């Protein structure tokens, strides 16, 4: 009888311990998630700096293969030449670009008001405005637009951090690679080192494709807008090129300021400008996109959209911008650590 009375107490005590263990694990997960959310913007900046460092190292490898100079000298030249090109660009067109950005910020609200007045003159337009006003969508769109352009052109401090971190990563990437590998378990060190090398290759491929797309979109859009006689051609072309880094949503966002400014010159000009943006995207999809696909990782479109929405909620503009490379990294990690370890089956995706 004493033993029978003792067993329930032990079982009850064991159950209490289990409850405390589960509660502790759940609390730890919540704390980790909250900490991850708090430092997510910092992680995005670190990823951006890694991408810039990959670009610098890629340029250094091109110089090394062409001139057969020491790698450290090629890396130094890569950073210096790219910084000089960037400084030279802003030296020659910086004043004009700043003036156009200021003019764009002043013109867009007037343009939006002009569009509203034109919509009021038609029955369909007035119904659309009434619906937006009742639902509050117009105010939300204005707030989103202000946040987007302010975050796109008001990020000098983030750019400074990006540049500083990228220089450190470029100068000695092996140091940070060894630091990460040192934190891994002994059995996972070799695989972890190979995975890090594979991730660098993935980021390099993605970056090559995006750089090609940037120049194609910016140049073709600038030529088309210049032929049309549009104002702020340089700014609109750069916006179109930069937003090409954001799949799916980028081209649509780039189209909005161009069409709104064209509406000030008349609906015919707006239609022509919209056709220019559409034509450039068609050329990019039909001609340059196959070339770009050879340079970058293939990512399912639906997964990209979901990642952009999720990371945009957490990190704003930087989250949307970095969503695609993050997904590319996650796909590579999952394939290396999980999918490739499984036996082949009939549902395997090539």
C-alpha cells in the first residue's frame, strides 16, 4: 500500500516537470522570435553588405584573371575603382539627380490631386473615389507611397553602414567564415564550410542576373522616356532599374510615378509612357530574362511573392528588396541539409 500511494505522487511530479519543461521551451521560442523580429533590420543590412562584398570580390576575381596581379591588390583596386565610379557618377549627375528627386516629391502630390479631379468628372471615376474614401484605401495608399519614397531615398545612414560592413567583409571574408564554422559542432564543420561556399556562389549568380537586368531596364526606360519628351528622365530610369531588383512588384511600382507625371501632360502621354514601361518589360522577359535565368537561381514565383509580403511586413523596404536572396539562401540550405540527404522518389523536383 505505501508503494501504491507513492507512485501517483511520482507520476504527478513527473507531469509537473513536463509542464514546466514545455512551458520553458515555448517561452524560449517566443523570446527567440521576438529577438529575431527586433534585430531583423540589422540582419537585412548584414545581408546587403554581404551582397556588396560578393560584388567587390567578383570584380577582384575578374581583375586577377585578366592581369594576374596579386589577389589582395586586385581586391583593393576593385573597391577603390567601384567607389571612384560611384563618386564620379554622383559628382557629374548628383546635383541634377537631387533636383529631380526634389521635383518629383513636390510634383507627385499635385499630380495625384489632378488625377482625382479628372476622375470626379466621370461617373465611373467618382464611384471609384467614393468607394476608396469609404473604405479608407486612398489614405492607406498615400501613406504607403510616402513611406516607400522616403525609405527609398532617405537611407543615408543605412547606406553608410552597408558600405562600412561590405568593406570589412571584402577585406577578409575568410575570417568571418572561420568564425561561423568554429561555432558549428565538430561533425558539421566540414559540411558547414562547403555550404557557406555554395551560398556565396548562389548570391553571386543572383547578383549577376540582377545587375544585367538593372542596366537593361534603366537604359531602355531612359531612352524611351527621353524620346517621349518626359521630364525627370534620369530619376525615373534609375527608379525603374533599382526596382527591377524587386521581382513582381518592382516594375508595377516603377510604373506609377512615370504614368502620374505623364498625366500632367495629358492622357495620351500617360498611355504612351505606360506602353514604354510595358514594352521594356516585354523585351526584358523575352530577350534578357533567359540570359539572366542562366546567371541566377530559379525560384518559384509564388514563393517569392509570399516571401516579399512576409519580409516586407517585418523589414519594410529592405525586407522586400532582400526577400529574393533570402529565399535563394533558404532553398540552398534546405536542399543541402535535407533534400539531398533523402533517397530519390517519384515526386523529386528537377
